[in-house]
C-alpha cells in the first residue's frame, strides 16, 4: 500500500520525519520504503494491518508525538434490502451496497493529488472513491456494473469446478474463474469477487446507473490451506491476507457510501452483508502501575492510554479505589492477549529507543526461590565449618524413646494410617530425634559427631502445612587426633555458639542472642532460646543426661540446636554468578648487587626504584647471601623490581632497557651489579 506523505502529514497535523517513520515501521515488522519522496510503501504484518492505511499510521504517529488522538472516520448508516446470503460456515465475510452516481466524480484537489502521489489513475468514477477509501482504511474495495449482475442471487460460497468468467467491466477484462476450493461472491452464475484476491475496482461510468460496490474479509487460517491443497505462498495465486476483523469490510463500505453522498452527490439504494461475524472483543484489566513499570516507570497514565489507543484498543481509566485499567481489545488484534503484550504494544508505538536502559525494579528479586537460596547458604556455611550433612527418616516408631525429643509440649503427634507395617509410626515433630540417632552411632564408631540436617517438619496433618528446619549436633573430639595433638580437646558450648554466629551471618543477620529458656530435652541451666532481632528463631543447649543415655552417649557432652528457617528469614545469600579473572602480574626484572655491610637494603631499593622508573613499593629484596664467593665485609642482594609499561614496543626491550639503567646507577655508586 502506497501512503501519500502529504496526506499523512495532513492527518498528523505537521511534518513527518521520514527517517523516524521508516525506522518505526521496520521495528514493527513491516516492510517499508520511500517512493520518490512522495509516498511511503508499506507492507504491514497481518496483526498490524492498520499500519497499511493513512488513518491507522497517522494514529500511531500522533500518539508517538504526544498529540491528541486522531478523529474517527465519518461513516454512513447502510440500509438493508440487498439479497446477500452465505452458505454454511463461511470463513469470510462480504459487505456490499448498490449506489447511483449521477455525474462525473470530482474529488477535492488535495484528495486528487494524494491519489496521484499513490500512483492511482483518476477516472472520474466510483473507482476513484474506492481507491481513496482503500488508502484511508487499508481495506480494498471492488466495484462492478450492476446491470450485468443478478442482484437477487448474490451468494457467498465455495467455488466449484471452473465455470464462466465473471462480469466484464465497462471496458476491462472479465474476472478470471477462481480455483476450486476458494470462497467466492457470485451473482447467479457470474463470479463477482474471489475472497483472497484483490482486483482493481471497475471504472463504471457515472451516468446514474446502478453500481455494486463491495469489500471482503477472509480468515487467515482459510487463506493458508494445508500444504499441497492450495496455491503456494508468495505466488500470484496465493490468497491475500489482511489482519482486519470481519467488521472492517462493513466499515469500508459505509465509508465509501459516505463519500458517494458527500463528494459525488450520489445515493445508496440497498446494502447487505453476509458471512462470519466478528467475535466479541477481549477485555483485559491490567494494573496501571504494573503496566507503567513494564513500559517506563516515568511514563504518565495519560500517555500510556494514548499509546494503547493508537493500536485500536479502547482504554477506560481506573475508577476510584481501583488501580486496574479496562482495556477492550478488538478482534483485529489477537496478539494482545495478556498484560506483557499490552506493555510491548505501548513500547512499540512509543518507539523501542525510548525504553529505559535499566530494568524496572522488582520486589521478587532476581532469583525465583529465596527460601531455597537461604537453605543453600546455611548448608554451605555448615560444610565450611567441617560438619557433615545427613538425612534422617521422616517416620519414627511410636515405641522409640527419642520420638518426643524436640516436640513442643502438648503437641498432638501425627500418626500414620495405612499398611500394617506403618500403623505403629508417627511423623517426626522435629529434626532432632533422627539426627541424635545418627550422632549416637557416630560417637560409638568415631568418637565424634559433627552433624547437621536440613529438612521439613509437618506442623499438622493438613497438606502443605510444614516448615523448614536446620538442626545441628556437636559432640566428642573437636578435631581428629594427630601427632601434634594426640588428645584433642572436646567440643564445648563455645563451638555451638560460634556455629550459630556463622549461620546468622550467612542469613544476613548480626550475632544471635541466647536467652535462658527451659526445654525438656536440654539440661537445666544449659537451655536457651535463640533470638535474632528480637524474634525467637530456635533453641539451643546441652542435651540432658537422660536424653544422652537414650542414644548410648552417657557421659558425653552433646550440644544441639534447631532453627526454624521460616522465622529466621533475612537476606538470602547471593550466588557467585560471575568470577572476575585474577589480574595479570606486572612485568619485572631482577638484579643482583654486592654492597658493603654498612649499606642498608632500603638504600639499595631506593636506587633501583629511581633508576628503574618504578615505585619503591614495587621493589623488594628477594634473597641475601653472605660468605662463600661474596667478599668479606660485603652482602649480595637479589632485588626484584616490578614496573608499569610506558612504551608501545616489545616488552623484552623495555625490560632490558630498565635493567641496564639500574646497573649503570649501581656502578656509579661503586657497587657491583649484574
């Protein structure tokens, strides 16, 4: 479609930047190019068919420039009475009308110039009005002399075997027969139009005779049949596809009838339509603030509304106490099916170059599961402290004495009802029973237990009612026995306290506070509640003698702690996603110098730094020799000097030049260097 630039500038209210216009069309996926600086030729994608019309393209340009919305086109009400029918479920639609034009059509001077700029040959007939409406709306129309047609038998149906050609124009060729399987509009035995094939409107003489005008719409799915059952795409026989909704042909005919009465002094006698009806418009209710954040946090609501309306949607502002917009999406825009698509539409109309360079802030963080990262950070901290991670059973036998350890007093146990082997089981109410059982075996076998577990503990029998816990047990030797320390110290409360500090730091908290609080499983005077920022997040203490005896650890000091991760919360650890490479070492050279014992090493470093063109901090003594081949009363120093390159030449030459300069400076002081 060739869109005259003068017409476009008239609708936009001012000059249009050609470069910016082409860039915006290309960004929208349309093929576009200038035609002799008089028109822009546009082939839009099906979902953006409005870009192939003056009215639709001007609406987007005005919205992009921040101007008022473009005024809607003036249409005429179409009368009924035209006998137009459709067979079955036709995947298309046709609107038609019969008009009378008494005299030669004379367009306004500006409209005539616009059509000439688009390459339209003016004929003084209804064909000129049809060409004008096609450019204005993007919907091509057809026309034919009604005298050669049976207007009582207009029918929209599937084409059968090739029959006679369609009616001839006043002085043009007949409509070629359609291929089988296509959808056609026929008048009796004559083919009037083929849906999917654009034909130029006939120049019917404007002498008061009846003229049939029509416009068609074809479902894109029907325009692209299965492979091997229709014309190949991108060929002359392939159906034309436009993304307009079914009502676009009705509006185009109504606009043409309006121009027939206003510009040509004609009349309309009858009209009709048949075929597929337009589906109900889609209504989306996005949150206004969320939509603004996706497009640009600084964009105002009025601008956002105008950008969405430029694409054909109707936007109702949010009501009082309601932050949601009401966006009514027409059938012509099936691509606007969700909130991100609306944000993409607003960004496209505004111009992708206006998108903020930084991503909008988000409250969810850049990672999908903060709780999972917290658990990973705690596990990594415990492993770095030398603890071993274990996984204990979720089900415990009711007869086991450790079953109630760690369970809050008065808590109802969660029993299992099922097979015979599971009837005497209950779900753990804490991680400590299973972890203490593993610790007892570890103490008997290795003499030490440094263990932790991460797991879920059900709070009730309801599905999903559970919390994540972190439990730790420390007992026995703090380190393995060795030759240096054959009898290592045993674990003390300070080890447990230090571990709790490490875990709190991994969660982004300061050191936890231990408040005395009695617990049934801990010894009196050594039972504490773990508090972080005033909130109790767990318990810690020394296992009582009775509980220690249950794991065959009588006489051992067993320190335990259990944390509720839901209560702990805090900052999640940030995984190291990018590792910066280590910096390359600076180039350096080495010199050996023999100096009297009275000369200090600092004096030698100063001479090397000044002569070598580097800083004192980059010069260091690497070796010192005395005696042997070194003369009596002298010292041999090996000095290494690093430097920052200043020459663009080879590094080897620069290193040699600096070293030779240093050797000359040493010789001037009477020192022997090499």
